[in-house]
C-alpha cells in the first residue's frame, strides 16, 4: 500500500497526517502546552484509598489527582484488595495509561513498561511474574507458529539470569537479532536510569517522559508499507534523522525535508479534512450520509440513505449504503481519534447474510487501525456495539470547546421561548418589588419579536402589573441572554 506520513511542526504544535491511497486516513495533534503524558513514569504519593470502589487517588503533580484501580496494581490476583496494597501517604512508582479526559483525572498503573521500536520492556517490579523472565507477544501476531517462533528467538537472546519481562511488538517479526538486542539494551539502560533517579527526587516528580509525537510516529506507525515521511521543519528533521539513525535506521532513506512553495498539509488538502472531521455529518459518495455525535461517555453513529435510491430495490439500496458506511466509519474513527464505547445504527437489514457482510467489511477496514478495537454482532435492535481503545483526547476535544451560546447542547432556545421566559420573570419581580418601570435588555432578535408578534402579550402584561415596560436591544447579548432592569 502506498503510504505517506506528513509531519507538520511549529513551535506551538505538531500535526501528523497518515496518507493512504491519496486520502487522509489518520490525524494526530499534540499541542506544546498540552503534550500527552501517556507513558510517563512518576514518583507519586497516594492521597486517598477508597475500599468501596477498590480505587485510589494518586498525586503526580497535575492540576487534578490521578486515579488507579486495583486491577492496575495486580492483574493476576482477582481477590486482591486495594486497602491491603496501598495506604495514604505511601510513595509509589506509577505510569500513565490514559491522559486526563474531560473532567476525569489521568488513569495510572503500577505495571510499568517502556516501549521501544520492536519490544516493550517490563521491569521486574512491573510484572506479576517477577520470579522468572516473561515473554509476551503482540495480539496482532495471531498465528500460533509465528508466536512460538518469535518467543523462542527472544528467549535465546535474553540473558538466562534476567527476571524482567519483554513483550514482542509486531515490528519485531522483521527485525534482526542485532536490532532486537539493541532494543533490549536501550530499554534496560533507560530503566536503570529511572531507578537511579528515584532516590534523588522529591514527591511527586516526573522520572521518565515518553517520546514526542513525531518520534512516536517513527517508532509506532512508520513501517515497511511507508513510502515516505515528509517533515517541514529543518531543525526537527535533523533531530528525527538522528533519532532514526540510532533506533530505526531502516527509516532513514524514507525521511525527507519538505521545501516546496506550498505548505506540506496543502499537498493533500489535510486542513480541509480536519475541518470535515469536526462536523457531525459525513457525506458518502452514494448520496447517503453518517451523523456522528460524541459525548463524554460514548459516540453514536447513525447511517442514513439520504438521496441514494439504488438500482434495483430497497434491500439492495440499504445493503450498499451500509457497506459504504462501514468503510467510512472505520476511517472516521481514526481521523477523529474516537474511543471508548461506540454505537453504530446501520440502516435496518432483514437479511442475515447482508448483516454478516457489513460486519465483515467493518472489521476488514478496522484492521488498519493502530488502536485496539472490538466489534460485537448486530443486537436485537439492529445496533452494532464496539469499543476502540482511548488513551488520548479526540480531535474535537483538542481543537474545539463547547459553544458559548448553547453550552454544548447543540441547540439554543428560540427567541419566542426567551420572550415568554422574560414575561414570566417580570411577573415574579413585580411580586417582590415595586419599581417605577421595568426595562428589558435582550438580544436584537428577542426585542424585535416583542415589537412585532409578541407585542400584544407585552402590552397585556404592562396593563396587568400597572407598570411601563421598556425595551433595549443589546447586540453583544447571546439569544438566551437577557437582563431585567428595575428603576
């Protein structure tokens, strides 16, 4: 597959676009002042243990305390109780699993790991099987004979007396023994450096910071299918070359500095794709469309036929629209970095074969996703439930904020509704106070309605309270904003 990676770097942010078959498939943005902390290791302090929730709040030096569940401390002991593992005031080494999302603090674990290009290193303190060396294999290597072969290779490369653990990443399948040994040496050296700093740090302190976005892209995303990696910053291009030369020399020939007159992202109209990915509606080529709504707890995707009428019958129209939607949904999840619980409402299909084909198409397109996904069968209501691993904020949460007018509801009260609220409020005020007059200060559309359609009700209220009511339009007011001035 012809794959390109575009890395746009400015002092304030780094943006990465993954291009496949000439189209943007994945976007990642990291702001300099809001850099992700996933993978960071901290010397932290337990501030509160909650036995009822089997959880604890941990201070790592952020604005909000972080959170850890008992399962993030021990994975092989379902009977473990957090109050017997942690106590308030205790110092503990922790690693960030998830960035703070919305109102939630960061999610932590004591199961430490350090990721390299080919391997993930598990320090002895970070594995439940510390009495012997441990070798795990990525779930993406799913053939039993391949898993056994790579485990045997690693067992032969690891020193016999080591008690730490290694997880084999997908990239390791194509790595030489020298590359694997180099990875192990780098990861162990990094861990020893972390251990040595613990005794010289105050609590809380950052002990290890994961790579920058651009470096993580080279480590985690670029591979054999990548034809070119373009960078538009000369300074960072040199840094990435040095990084690649040290850890992944096979990528050196693919790195290039973009010097064209056109901005790097303009080559594939990436900024337009970003703007589209922030909208609710996604149009399909057939004339159908998706409606995507994101909340803090889940994302819902509704599939509609729109203007597509098909060539033969309704079943055929629905089936083809759902097939196209399955492809688009997989792409949108990556573009928008949507995670957590996702509910997909495909157009209702009576044929079980059609349902199976749509699910197959969805899973086939999700295979390209770097995040772990899980898709269920169609429910009795015709819905597909799926999950996508979420570790960082979505594109919308990084680049947008709730509307100051609707406060994130997506709707505002009509001018007529505001008029009636104001009329009721004047009645309440009249019962408590006895001013000389009432003055309504509101948005121009609300005042216009009082002067036109609602003029009769305003006059009736003035007669009822026996007080004059004056109007004042305020252009800076939002439609739902108003003030009643007593004088």
